[in-house]
């Protein structure tokens, strides 16, 4: 049987399982098992056991549940109210007014939570009713909230960056540092769009004296303190990523206690939420590792890599092909699944084309961001649909201009790779 036939059978089986509603992790593992049994002489049981252990027993992934727990704790505090009060006096008189809060508050919360959904829900629960009350149009409110929420997986610490680093043996700290400048660029692009399109939207608040602005900025100290604790300690080389995640959990508990939100209910709910999400991601990683191992035994990835190489695609043609592929996958899969499912095939192509793996990590993270706000499986859309009581397609239409802005951001990243690579090179050297 030819490799092309084997690939078609495995892809067809995976598609059938996913369309049939089988959990992504189980579908990946089942297809991997089938690939070993049908197309390889290797013992499927032994390979599954060793692969599962190797994928799960990763020191890199040890930081994952801690960063998730930190975000779960902060989601249950009044941090969104503090961010709103701290930022509002500075942006209220700008073109677009308080809509800028959705972007800047999301950027700050993203730097301490690491989760797109947590960022989206935390900022939206305060900003959505307040902006509606002040007369801002729903299209701009929902679009800016959806776009701001995506910053949760680009501005570090990022759960998906940890997953990517573990799949490609990349440095987590370099990945984190590489996300800052692209995240800042996207924030500025989002705000520029809001300033142009929403310049006449909403009520203009009265001018606020500088002293009052500075006093309101004190509300941002808990968030900025957590950012300095987690990311500053890593950048200074004082702690590993896992140790920084543990510091972040301790800091989140302190912030929650000071704000008066910490109790046994919050602690238990945050633990259960972190456990559920961590287990989901780890099961996906194990399932993808099984499929990757099966693909390696069949030789399909090597054949695909050789075929693409023989096509003589330029670097930029490869980039366009990857953008199209990930946009398509993002319509049906979550971000973690997209990364772990494609890493074994795509990474060798990226290396052969001469791209830096840290740069590619930021590239793929922005594409995963786009997936988070595109139907039918854009998770941020579901969050905002529930919170705004608008239809999924209404939220998706509001998000469309920001999707185009992110695609423009990808074009900038391809044209100027140092947007991602300058900061890690400056801090840690080349």
C-alpha cells in the first residue's frame, strides 16, 4: 500500500471521529493506534505506553497547570474592576474613548493570566455592561473585547507557548520574551482602528486632573506587581519557568486575599477549573504524541517534507500555505490541538526553510489567536455570546475587522522577523 493511500485512510478516520463528536484527545490516540496496527510491525501497546509516559512526564509541561491555576484564581477576583478604574481616566478623552480599555486591560491581564478565555471573560464582565450603559455600539464593544481576549495567548505567560515549547524543545523564557513586542504591536493596531472607527462613539467623560489620574493608577499596582514577579524573575534568570509559575500562583493568592475574594469556595473552584483544563490539554498532548509516533513509523511526515521540498516553494510561499492551513484548522480545532497535531510535520519544513523556531512560535500563536475568534469553534466567540446575549454570528461579524488586523500583523512579522526576535536576543543574547 502506498504512503498516499495510508495517509488518506488515517486522515479519513480522524475526520470521521472528529465529525462524530469524539473527544479530540481520544480521536488522535485512536488514529495513532490504528496507524501502528495497520501500517507498522511495531507493538501498538508498548509504543502507546512509552509514548504516553514520555509525552506526559515533561518538565517543560510542569509549568502548565500552575499558570492555568494562576489565571483561574485571578478570574475570580475583582481585578477587572481595578483595571477598569485604573485605565479609564487615561483613555476616556481619546478618540474611541473607553473602548480602549478593552484592549489595554486585556493586555495587562494577559500578562498575568496566560489564558485567552480567562482574559476575555474577566475584562468583559466589567466592561460590557459599563460600555453599553455609556452608549457605545455593540459592534465595537464585542469586536474589541474579542480581539483583546486573544492577547491572553500572545502576551506572556501563555499556556499555548508552554505547549509549543514542549513540542519543539524550545526555550519557554525565549518564547515568553518574544511575545511582548508583537503583543504590543497588535494592541497599538487595535487601538488605532478603534480611534478611527469609534471616534464619535459613546459619551465623553469630563476631563480628569492629572493628580486624580495618578491616584487611579494605584489600582493597577496588583497587576503590575504580579507581572514583575512572574516575568521579571524569569528574565533576570532567577527562576525557571515552572518556579515562576509557582511564584505567580502564590502572588495570585495574595492578590485575591487582599481584595477580599479568597475563600474556600474560590480556592476549590479555581483548583477544579485548573485541573479540568490541564487534563484536557495533557490528554491532547498524549493523543497527538501517539499519532506523531505512528506517523513516524509509517514515514508519511518524511515523505511529505520531501515532497514540499521538491516543489521548490519559496519561503514566502510556504508562509502563505501555512497561514491557509492553520486558518482552516482553526475553524474546527482549538489552539492546543492545532499545535500538537501539526508540529511533527510542520516544524521540519520550517527549519528546512531557514525560519527561527522562536519566530515560528509567535507566528503560529497569532494564527491560533485568529482561530479563537472565527466560527464555528472560536472559543472567545462562545464566551462573548453567553455574556452579551447576542448570537454567535453577531459576535463573529463584530470580530471580523480585528481578524484582518491580525492578518496584517502576521504580514508585518514575516517582513520584519526582529519584531519577535529582538527582545529575547537583547535580554538573553543570541
